[in-house]
C-alpha cells in the first residue's frame, strides 16, 4: 500500500507564485522539466520516468516563509534579498556533508542514505535562499549521488544539472522550481517500486528533511523567541501522520537502530508541538526540540 502523508512541504508548490513575485524571474522562462538553456548536458530521456502521485517534495520553505513574515518588522527586513545574510549564516551553521564517506554507513546503508538525502534537500533550500551558488551546486551534486545510491537513474536526476544551470545564472526562481522537480522525481521513483521496503525509503527521505528543517527552524525561533513566532512549530497533525506512517514500514526496518530511535522519540515530539492555534510552544520545548532534531541529524550525517 502506498505511503500516504500530508506534509507541510506541500505548501512548497502553492507558495511558488508568491516567491515569483519576490524574485526576478527570466522573462522567457525555461520549461522546468528540461535542462536550462546553456546547460551542456543532453536532454534527459523521460520515457521511463514514473509519474506517481505520492509524497510531495521535501522542503522547509513553508517554515522559512512563516519566519520571514513573523520577523520582518522586528528585524527590519523589507525584501527577500535582505534575508540572504541570515540564510547564509543558517546554512553555514547547520549544513551537513552529504558525501558517502561523511554519512553513517558510508553509503552502504539505504536507511541512512535516504535520511541523508532528505537532509541535503533541506540544505539545498537554505543555500538557495542564501543565494549561495557554490553551496547550491554542491547540494545538488550530493542529492544526485545519494539518490543514485537508492537506485535512481538519469531519468529521475536530470533536474540536478538544471538546478546548477539556473543557479550559475543567478536565476533563483528557476532554480527553486527545478530543485522542487528534482526532489519530486526522486520520491516518485521510490514510490513507484514494487518492493515495499524500497517504497518506504521515500518516507525516510521525508523524515530526514523534516529533521534537518526542524533543526534549523527551532534555532531561529529560539533566537527570536516570542509567543507568535513559536507557534510556527505547531504541527501536531504532521507528527501524528509521521508516527502512523513509520508504524507501517516494512519489517526490514523494524530493528534498524535509527528508525527505532526516531519512532521512540516521536510521541514526545508530538507532545511538545501539540498546542492550540492561539497558544505558544514554550521556549523550553523549542530548545528541547532543537536538541532532539540535532541528535538525529548528527547521527545520520556526522561530518559538517
């Protein structure tokens, strides 16, 4: 049975028009499902590409936009560009190295590979928001590498070169859309497998992105804590769905140490974010969440 989860990252697609208005998009926009103009790579053969509705692309963009909205007045930010320094610091503080030698299992453990892929997807969003071309290119390359270790082919990874092409031209909206397409193609590939254990890797990618995104966002919320900003962390429905989905993973993952410990931590995480719409997440809980997310991210990808 296909994994079903409604994550907040679905807002990634819905918020694209708002970001477009803030970005200087090219007047003649390249089709995002093909390499960008000037890309030396050959057009990707998409004849074997699976088109399967399932887990949406992994992104922390919804949380980041919420933070911007909550803190614009306090930090005297008026434009998206004025946030780039903040995102650069966030990226440098929390980025992880997605090379195989730098992650747990050194590329031989599919569970760690999937979780690390999610982490690098979150890193890529931070690099994009920081307008850091080199960092975004690196993230795209490492996403490509990790996805290949999970069995993805060039049919699913054609967007990696497109992300880099747009980034090199500083066409940020194009890079934003291509990054989302890359993530979606990889998760669609996993979801299309006839092997349940392989399909379940898509959920682990989601979890990796959620852990790294939560690690970054809790840091910002804690640094600028007030009741209003803290409510950004209110996501009991999401955590409940993650719990339910991880409970249904293939038996292969039943004794996996990382999966077991993440599942064990989720009920307490749910308790910490389960507040009413108009209630704050206590700052002590924000700090606890940050440490809990960090603990798992550093187990998955120990090297910065």
